[in-house]
C-alpha cells in the first residue's frame, strides 16, 4: 500500500471516530428500544371429560391467513386485521394451541401423541384442528375488546380410514379492562373454554365410535 493510500485510510478512520464521539454514544440501532412483552397460553387445570384407551394423534393445527404469527391479532371490523404494538406471543398460535391441547387431553386421561413427535404406536384416531379465529375484537367502537377463539375440529378414524365427526368450537370472553395483561387473560380464558369443549366432544366421539 502506498503512503498516500495509508494516509487516506487513516484520515477516514479518524473522521469516523470523531463522528462517533460527537454523538456521545447515542447512536440508535435498528433494533434499539425496549423488548416487547412475551405472552404464552396455559391449559385448563381440570377437564370435565373421560379419556379413552385409544391412541389419539393430534395433527399440527392449521390456520387462516394472517393469524399464524407471534404478533397478537386485533380487529376493529370483520374485514380488517391489525396487531398490538409492544406485545408478542411467545410462539405461533398453531404451536401454542397444540401444546396446551395435548396437555388438556392428558389431564382428561386421554392417550395422545403429536404429529411432529411421531407416534410410538399406530393411532386409532387423528384429530385435525383449524384455528379460524384468534383475535381481540373492538367492534362497534368498543374500547375494551372481546376475545374470540374459534376452532374447527375433524376427527378421523384411522382403521378403516373415515371421518368420525366434525365440530366447530367457539369461545368469546370480554376483557376486564383495555390493558394488555387483561386482554391476554381473556385470550387464556377463551382458550380454556375452547379446549374444554374440544376434549369433551373428541373423547365422546371416540367412545361412541368403538
């Protein structure tokens, strides 16, 4: 490297250092700022249902466009999908719902396995789940939202293969205040209500299909 190039490079380094020092260490990076609050779902403590001895395979849930994200969904009208700022789900709703659904079936005494974990024995039934609604609704100018969770269930008998039943579960819970913690609590309660009905319906269908 020639002396002129060395001098030019040194001058550039000195200039950049001076600019950084003038900013007093307050340069804002793209990810600067407080981390968003992370929220999770819980399973109901008790389930009023009786499990069966048949192994139930719970498929990975699917969902409609826009809902399978760690962003927490809200709607001001049926056709508009928005998201809360400063708050996130700890995981995608499809993963969180599957996890708490498995736990709910286990608490009811139902033998279950998950698709992504691989069945340890041939399953007798398969439960397919589609999340159709999973949002806080501020319809008609409401300042305190109503949380809506809607699941479409399809129970498939695997030997011989055939649809054993279909059912749509819908739960609505009004948040106690506009605060995000109260809204998350409403989400959790709506999920509890939806899971309780899902387990009751599924175990009843399995028992009657034998």
